[in-house]
């Protein structure tokens, strides 16, 4: 792998490497005050037929999440895309065909991002302000270009790489989330890219547990606002 390519999946195991990433990259959000607990659930690779099941759960619990959508599926499921926004969730850009951005030219990356943005704008009548690179692979020039295009570059908390895409079972997904939960955690899950019954079941089981602990489910942008308001943006 080229030296200047960053693979966030690999460096998740090294807290020092995560801490040393450019400050513009959203990953671990530190909220030391335990009197108010926040968690951000994020879902990649949708929308799909599983997305409405998750939306139903979040609506039931009056909770919010962030959905990083893939453009080709936005075009395939415009009504679901619209529902994400109408129900108060945050929508993020996850490219059009889910490529490894570290292998693309800036022009190719721009096309992936802009085509997805056009689809979001067409169907949801809004634009996204956050970008997550597929596979957690990117170069720093991708971060800089995203900033120029008006995006925050959003990853996930290093200990919330839950690996639901490996189909470990709902029990394992629930346990991985609970074992690593901290105030301000950004949880990486998927509503696309395969069968997601396990993920939906895990989220259904996590809601009452985390709500009982006092967690409030918010979007990434809301999490950043809390961090900046209370802790001078210690991301």
C-alpha cells in the first residue's frame, strides 16, 4: 500500500496514531462530563430495504442517527433517502459507487462525491455536509479536497469498528458496542452492503439498554456542536 494512503481500519488499534491524525478528521470525540451522555450511531452503504427498519426503530425511540449514503442506492431508493432527512436524521456522502478513494485521482473522486450530492439534493431537497470515505481508506489530499468542497471528513471512534459486515451475530454486535461504549462514541454500522438482519436486531436490543444508562442518540453534527460548546472542540 502506498506510503501516503491512510487506512483507518488498521490504525484503529493504535490510539497514538488515531490521536495524531489531522484535526480536521472527525474520529474520537471526547466528552469527559458524564452528567450528559451522548452516542452517535452511523450507518454506511445504504439506503436499502433494511434502512426503513432502522428508521422505524429510531422513530419509536425518538432518536437520531447519521446515514452515509451511496449515490447509486440513493437513485434506486429515493423515497427512503427522503425519509431519512424528513425524520430529522443527518445524511452523509459515501460516494456513488463505493470505490477506494485512495486509488482515484482528485477528478475521479470529485465526480464520485458530486454525483452523489446531486442525487441527495434531487430527492431529499438538501445537501450533505459530511463525507466518509469507503473502507476508511484515503489520502490527506482527499481530506483537503473535501474541506474545499464544504464537507467535514467523518470517520468513527477507533474502538467502535464493530465489524457487523463480518456477520458475527446480533449477540456479538451488541456486546462489542457495550464493551467499548464511551460518552461521545461514534459507532460504525451498516444498513447496506449485504444482509443486515443482525445489525437491525442488535440496534433494537441496544436501544433500551443505552437509554436506561442515560444515553441520548444524536447525529454527528450535533455531537460536534456539543463538543465545541462544552469542551472547546476537543475532537
